[in-house]
C-alpha cells in the first residue's frame, strides 16, 4: 500500500475499455466502471473530506463498516492517503466483541451502510463525524439526525490530489497497529499467492470476500483490475468471466 495512492492512481494510463474497478449488482443491474484516474479522483475527494471537512490527519482513527463496493474503495483509499488508521469491520463480525488493540479508544469518524446502522445486532462505534454510505445509485433518502450522506458530502470537495501528507512505512495504517509497510508487504504476498500480475482482471464475489486486503490492496499492488459482483448467482459466474474478460477469480 503506497502512501501516495491518489497520485499513483492519477499517474496510471487511462483505459476506458478495461477500467481499474468495476462494480456490478446482479440483482438490480446497476453498474459502475472507474478508470484509475476516476477512482483516484474519488479517493482524493474522500481524503479532502476527512482532512479539510473533519480536520483529521495522521494519528486519527476511523471505523469502516462497509461491503466491497466502489464507494468503499474511495473511503479506504482516501483515509490511507491521509495517513489515518482504519478499523475495517466486516459484516460477518456483527454481534461479536471487537478485540483489536486500542479498541477502547474513541474513533474520529465512522462510515457505515444504512442497513448496518439500523441493524440491532450491530454495535456501530460512535464518533464526532458519522457518515452513511449507500450501496445503490444516487443519494440516500431520510438520513437520520446526527448522520450525513457521504455521497452528498464528498461532492463538496475537489477531485484534485490533496496536499501531500508525510506518511512513513512505520505509521499505523489500521487501528490494530499494523503499519503501512506491513500492509504493503501483505498485499504483495497475497497477490503472489493468487498469481496476480499487471493486466490481470480479478472477479470478486462481494458476499464471499469482505477483506479489502483481498479485493482492493492485493490487485492494486499487482497492477491488476477488479470486478466486484454483488448478489452473484454462481450459475452465472462463467458468463460473467467471459463478458468481463476475467483472468482470475477470487
């Protein structure tokens, strides 16, 4: 994981035919394709929201309770580009105690889907800055008092690369203390395990693979692109592989 992730994405050549990240919802037909520059622009907006809108920076902690999604990628990359420590909490952990080191420390911002925010099983962390992140097209309706719609708020910020933040490999990238350097090494190791190479296209079943190390960091570290498929019918997997020119399946 590179601290200059937004600049790295902006430097990649555009490829409209083979976007860097594609999101498709097999139940609704929704589809979003993002080139490296477009994903970098969303990450830059997210970084500016966190830094300029929330006043956060290195040492700040954010909780992310989101599924594999293009907006999740923007939130995570924006946080990491700002030197923040992220606590990523997959849906599978709902109702379970959080045992990460420093788990009793308060968070500075929290990002959650409306479904998980309203789930009685879920103990959503409190924070001064609270954002709902929808997984459907458009903005959210009926945002509760005390919460903001990330999709609306992030558009208040420009998509140019934010001011440089000095981030060191020894700085914590996640709330459990794992550093940027360690996550970068883990991403490269996992990419090697999957035999991911530059130009590969990875199909990800959103319901089966929640950890961003697998669906985001590893393919980015290898120079591969990603197809996230929500509500994937296993019977249609082969057809999607052909249609999307997939070379690897996670």
